[in-house]
């Protein structure tokens, strides 16, 4: 078999070489890598409005949408001289040079690396400490209908307007929706996150039946407003990103009058270029609609005065100002000890050291089913558990199945837990051995995630070229 020929495209006045152009990236639709590159060139004006001038983490699918992805924060050392980079520092204390895209040629070049979606940070390369974007991620719990997500988006629009901000909606390209706001770049990441927490709580107050600001999955209902997407080092798929789904769905900007009737599956790699050519980019104007966080931060101060503490941070973040003490309870002075916490720490599966919630207490009866390298493997394990516990399964609601995408070394892995709250106590099964027992850290000899600076260097392997 002859070797695949490269194809050279003229993009924005530069020659961009596409390797393996005929490699199929979406088997169901038959779209190739070259199709994906041409898609991004066709919508480049809109895509650059989302990523332009921002450092970007590379999420590479070298074997297409159905293959395993890996995250690459550091820009490839072998790159054209016209690829821009900027050095970022992370909460762990590490640094990395990340790619900054400013034109269609640079965009095409990163797609050739096997990137399917685009994952920029909410800052510009010229000021890495002050985000210019507030990101509202509407994340539904399982079983929530699409219409409810649209309803929460409309409530979010109204809250933003009431607090002096203009929201720009888009489908996430997955299960939810996003609403972005351009803001003045004068607040730090923690301050932007504080504003996002206040926003989430206000949306929940106005629509308590359909929206939630609860971080822990077993406590959620309806649509979760994920304020932690505004924490430093978090990235979100940007406008016009193709998502690694079978139908090549796209995270598509919308007009607000489209939101009440839009359907997420209507926007794909095949349909969005036509839509873009017909109506242009609905998010055109976002860069001119710059707002202030002062009103939301004032609301946050009111929440704090009323007794609302900080909301939980992602577990890999260092201790934050306003968090409860992490000193062991037995070592605290008696007068500093809090009221006895509610709930309990669920037991781990046989042979494991931590259970469904790690070391966190919960009032929910949780058991862990699987830890797997892929969601498909985890769900296969769930089906085996279901076959053994058919009577228990009949009590479960869709929201009782908790599917978590967890961070590993440079890929994600999947954990599945079950909330037994709807199962009569006498019928609740105990924690059993995991159906799938994957350890993403097995054999790893690099730094831990404690944030310490003095640690050995990682052992690196060179990924297969896309």
C-alpha cells in the first residue's frame, strides 16, 4: 500500500501542509481530517472570534473522534516560525508554552495535529492574569430534557441583563449550552469565579425547580451552572468547535430568538458552514459588548454577608481563601472545632483506599461501580451490575446514575457511581468490587498533584503523529 500523500492548502497567505488528509475522523459520517480542516477554514471568522489571541490547550485525537484523546498543554517543539506561543503558569506551579491562534493558517495548522475541538483559556496572551470572558456552562444532569436547558439559558440571559452584562448563547455541541460575556480585563480569576458563583445562585433562586448551583453531583437536580469553569486552568470548547461525537456536532453560536426552539443535533460539521454562509456569525459584536462584574461582585458580597460561604473548588486546586480549615479535626483547638458534620464517608470498594466521594462526607447513599479508561468500558461495567441487580435498577432515576469524566495524566478516564436514594434502605446493595478497575496513575513516576515545586521530572513519551 502506498503511503498517504500530504496535501498543501493555501490559507491566509500561508502554505499549510495537511498530513494524512484522507484519514477518517468521523466513521459514521465519513468525514476525513481534510474535511475537518476545510470546515474550520470556512468558519474561520467566527472560530477566531472565540479563540483569537488566547492561549490554547491542545486536545488531540490522532486516531479520530472514536479514538482516545490526550491533552497537550505544551506547544510542539517542531512548529513553523509563524506559530505564536505564550508561557502560562498553572495552579500546580508548573509552566508551559501554549499556542496562541490569531489567523486561519494557524487554526488549520493545529487542526492538522489532530485537534477536533478548540479549548482556549478565558484570557488574552497580552494579559494572562485577568480574564476578559465570563463563561456560563449549563450542564444538565442525566434525564433532563433539552427544553429545560433552553429555559435555564433564557433565565440566565435575564439575570445577566439585570446585572449589566450581555450574554451570547451557543450550544455546547454536547449535552448543554454555554452563555459567554465579554468583561473588562481587570478582575483576577478568583474574582471572576466569585461573580460566576453569585450568578449561579441567583439563577437558582429565580428558577429553583429547573436550575442548581450545587457542585456535588449527588446533590444536583435540573441544570447545573458550572461556575468552576471560570477557575484558572479550566478551558471550554469555544465557538464553532466540532465535538468528538459520532454526528460531528458543533458548538454553535445562536441569536437569542433562536434559543427557545433550537435543537442541538441540527448543528453539525455538514450543516454549520452553510448556516455561516447564509446568516453570518450570530456572535459578531461580542468583542464590543464589554461589561463590568461590579454588580455581580456586589451580589456576591451580599451572599457572603447573609452567610453563604464560598462554593466548592475542583479537587486538584490548592486551598483557597475562605475555604474551611483543612487541619485535622483532632488537632484543632476545641473552640475552633465546627459542629459535627452531617453524613458519612461511603466505604471504598474491596481493595481500594478511597470510595465514591473520596474522603468527603455525604448524606447520599452512594456506591461506586466502575473506573475505566473509556466511557464505553465503564458503561459496559454498569450494564453487568444492572443485570445482577435488576430489582434495584427499577428504583433508579436517570439522575441517580453519576458519570464523571476524571482527569488523568494526559487523558481523561471515566468513573460511574450510583445514588441509592430512591431505593428502599432494606434493598440497597452494599459496595461491591468494581466492575472495571482502571488506575490512570499506575506505573507513573512523575510529580504528584500537591502543587509542590520540588519534584522529579516527568518521564515523557512521544505521541504518534496525527
